[in-house]
């Protein structure tokens, strides 16, 4: 399984500098919203490895597309740190 995954940064549930805090927050979010196990990801950016984001699996971008107005990608690559 490739650990590289694409998300739109605007879809992040939360952004953290502490990995343990990100995991705890993701667990609380999953439990409070009754989300199936494995559908909440804690990820770290490819360029900025000091920050961790929490995303829902459903927000994954399979085919990263570009914004037609400025030609830039709407998504950014992340490495999966933990599936919750």
C-alpha cells in the first residue's frame, strides 16, 4: 500500500504540531461522529513534517485536479501516519 495520499488542505478536520494530540483529537472526532474505524486519517505533509492534519477518508482526492482559473492543483500530497 502506498502511503502517499492527496487531500484538499481546506478539507482538514484539524491541524496540529503534536502527533499525540492529533491522534487523540482524531479518536474523539471519530467516536463523537460515529465514523467507522479506519475512516479517519492522521497525516503529515510531504514538505512540512512538523505539522499533522486530520482528514476523513471520504475526502481523499483520487485524481488530483487543477483549478481551471489558475492552473494550480487543488490538492496536496500527504503521508498517512495513522488510520483511526
